[in-house]
């Protein structure tokens, strides 16, 4: 069920048990999966509405994940910041296979602290050192009009 | 731009010196504000606390060279025995903590670390996330000796990556591009000497947070039944430096400068301890920058923009930051992610502490990566290699920045913050 339109952020605090990370909506997937995921979450969800897109912020114990959803209801970008890296197979969804293929095609890059996968259909970048990680991924063809990549943060 | 006049003569002077005191030409950087780095002296390897480090691409084993990767050779032994193995090409990384060895590079069998601390307990395993993938391995114990300096650490927890003894977990529990072989990892192992005392929780037990935190431990009653578990302080991977008898509060990486075309190979020194020997003093011309307590961040300023999630990282093979510089042409090439400006650009950055005083100049050059690699395809060290950073808030000063400047990494210690200094 889609949420009613709200003009300001809405915070839903749920149970705080440690256990498994909440299931996440996948890149390129449908926004309704965010609603299904939220029911299983053991963290906090905060939704912020902008003119061209919506940001679903999922707050887990040591990691924050953002999912950027277009007005047509499609996840066009994701990002993460915190002490680890989220499950990329889950977060990238159908783009996980292409991500792995592109990373392998780049050949060995031998840097444990930076990764850059850049194709016309998918960009995945990841960086970080002990206790501090950041990464983001987007589908160039799904970005909204007049959108700056700086907004994926 | 730093000047390197006369530096080639330095090693001859240092062979008879006790470290420090050697004179050299001015080496400070200019511009950008902040104290420039002092003149550089490199202490030659030897007892009691100086190990040799080398940058050579590990070309005898890797199918393509690991550019700008510093390595050390160390010895591991079955604890309290003389069953030992000397292993070369262990990557030296100030961006991680813990000693990890690729299983295929290890010829001796190290005892497992178990849940009860006794042979009857269940073996422990670990999944360690890096930014570019993950390493899965068993947790074992070894006595570690640095062969040239003689520094010793007993009963160190070591992650042995990729062996059958590690058991298995689902992809969801240890996700990411696997880096469990020498070829995918780029080294026979890694010695993480970052500014923290262990790889998960310095203050106590490591509670599992799968896909939330980078280090997670598992208990494996059998190889196919590994399950996430809380690791005690005694079971987590320690910072090996903290386990030396004396020089155990930090380290210094001392690498000579590298010219604008690069170098075939580079050798330098890894000095253990800060303010513990005559060769590792924090002299008055060294500026200490305390990092944030949790994530080891410094604040960088570059071109009028602030980068609050910055750090010094010997495990990064370039200087990485978000900028409008031209990225190397797309497609699968060795230069993916690096910058390819039409002509070399000078970057004048400043580093400061988010929690303390001090300000340092951090100047570096960005050359065209394609030109560097094409002009000298056998070179393994470049001081002007730079690239994009996934995090627009971060300047990751990697090994290029270490060439020509002695970089101190100070390990957190109770009330003392982690710090970098030069």
C-alpha cells in the first residue's frame, strides 16, 4: 500500500533487535518493495520528498542506506555510509550480475579501499577504510531530469 | 612541488648514524597553507625496530603488477615452536587492522582460535569487508617475527584466507567480490597497521552486524554450519604492532621520493613505535593530526572545498578525490578510476584535525595515468597517480603521497586519539 503524500519527513521507529539486516529495495526495482521491506525491518525508516524524487533512508545499527525513487516509482540510485558495506546482491538487484561482470572485465585493480565500476548502464563506486565506508550506485538511464549526482550522498 | 636535491646521498650518511640528524636539502611543500612536511631521513632497516618495505608490483607472481603497493616480509610460527615460515609480499596497509594470510601462501598449519580457547572448542572464522570486496577465512594463531628488525609478537590472531579449514557461509553472510586468492588479493597477505587496536571493537566484544559492519566473526562447529557469533577481545584480530614488547604504539612508513615518470621499484623502511627509540621521535617539526575517534578521519581542504572524511592510506594505490579532472577513457583498462588530465595538475590541499589542533600542507600532482603506464609499462611506483573517490567528502591520500614524506600512524590508546603525523 502506497503511503499518503506527506510534505515533511516521517520517521517510523521499529523494533531494535540486532539480527539480520532489513531486506532492501533493489536498484531498478519498484518502490512498492520498499513498503514490503519496511514491514520486515528492524531499524528506522525516514522518507524525504523532493520535487523530482523521494529518498528512503534506512537506518541500521552501524549503516545508513539511501534509496532514491523517481516519481514513476522506480529506484534509480542507492547509497550507503557507515561501518560496513551492505549486501550488494540485495541492493543492486538485477544489476548485481552486470556489476560483477564489469568488475571482472576491468581486470585486477588491487586496491582494497577504492572500487570504480563505470558502464553506460550502471555505475557502482565504493570506498573506505576500517570503520568508515561509503558507496553509491546508479543507473544513468533512470536518473530524473535536472538531477545532480551530488544528490546521491 | 617538493625538491629532492641531494637525497640520493642520504643513505650513505645514515649507515653510520643512529637515525635522525642527517642533513638534506629542503623538502617542504608550498602553497595551500599549513606546515609543510619536514626534510626526510630514512632509517635503514635493522634492529631493534626497522623493517624493510618494498614496492615492486609483486610481478613474479601476479599476472598484472600491483602498482603502488608496499610490501613487507615476515615470519609466522606455530606458537611456541620452531615450525616457521617466512612469507614475502605481505601488503602494508594503514587503512585496515590485522594480519591476514592467503591460505595458498601458507605452508605450515597454524592452530585454530576456538570459542573456548581450547582445542575442544569450535573454530572461529571471519568475514572481512574491504571497499572492493570481501575476504573469508579461519581465525588462527601464530607467533609473528619481523625478520630484519627482530620485533616479535606472540600468539597473534591471524585470518587465514580462503582455505578449506575456514568452512563456508552463504553469500548473504559474506557478500561482495571474493578476494580469497593471491591473484585476486594482490599479495600473499596483508598487515593492517591502521590507527586502531583491533579490527572490530577496540573496547570489547565484537557483536555480529552482518552487512552493517566490516568485520564479522563466525563459529564453525563443522565446515558447513558456520554461524555468526560474538568474538571476545581475545578472539578478534589485533593490531600486530600493539603486541610487540616495546615499539608498540604506532609506526612510520619511510619511502623515498619518486620522480614524475615513476620508478621501476622502490625500497624504504617500516619503523615500529613512535617516541620509543631514537629513530622514531616525534620531533618538533613533525605535526600530529588527531583523527576522529570512530572512523579515523581527518579534514582536508582542497580548491576551497572541505573533505571531512579524509585519511592517509598506504593501502590505496593513488590519491583519490572527487574533482572535475578528466577521468581516463572508459572501458576495461588498467586505468579505470584514475585521472587522465591532458597535462599534469598541481593540487594544494591542507589537512587538519576534526578533534584537535594542527594543520599540514598536503600537496601532490596528478599526471595522466594512461601516459604514465604507457611510457613505462614495467614501472610499479608512481608519485602522481590519482583517481576518483566514491565518497565526495573524502580525500584518500594513498601511497603516492607517502613517497618523499615519512608518515606516522599513531594507534589509539585509551585516552589518546588515533593520529597521523608528518
